[in-house]
C-alpha cells in the first residue's frame, strides 16, 4: 500500500463510523414516528422533532451514558431483527411487536416512548416540541418562569 493510500484510511473509517451512527439515528427516528404518527389532532414525532431532542440531550455530559449505550445497542438489535426504515407500517409493526416480546426489546421500546413523550412536552429550548406544537395540540399553557438555559446556567 502506498503512503498516500494509507493516510486516507482514517478518513474512510471515520466516514463509515459516522454514517453508521447516523443510520442508527434514522432508524430511531423511524421508530419514533411509527410510535407517534400524525393524526388529525396530534403532531407526529417528526413534527415535534423527537429525534432532535433525543440527540441533543443524549450527547450532553449530564445524560446517563448507560442510557445512551442502551438506546444505541437496542437500535442495533432492532436492525438485526429485520427493522428497516423502508418497511411498510404493517411490516414495521410486526417487527416491533416481535422485538417487544424480548426483555431488551420491551425495555427499549419503553425508553423510546419515554423520551419521545419528553420531546412532545418539553420546553422548545431543549430541542423538542418545535414551535410549542405539543403544548398547543394538548391545549397546555407553559409554566412560568420558563427556562432560559438548556441545562441550567452552568451548562447553557
């Protein structure tokens, strides 16, 4: 191998690793949208930016790293179970139902529901509930005072 080819290897490996991580987040978004689809009355997980919220909090230093590891590992196991973003809604439902029958799958789906609900009802400052769409759909009036910093004054 020539020196020039060798020097490009880290770029190739980094690109593949980043693409795989991004694919994982696309899978997570697909699951969140499947669990929280748009209805006549309520917004979809995509509309209230559930995945954006989860990524923002998951990569903050205050987030439980075990939770992040579990979220990513669960997504990987779901992929191995046959879940793909291109499946029909019925196919996604079947894979999720089967996946949910395992201990890992049941807990992973539960944590996805938990963080997606957080995104629906959080202050938009935290990255979810875009334009207060969650609050508006449930006719919720935000409490005051509202937060001024994402993770407290210390963490901005």
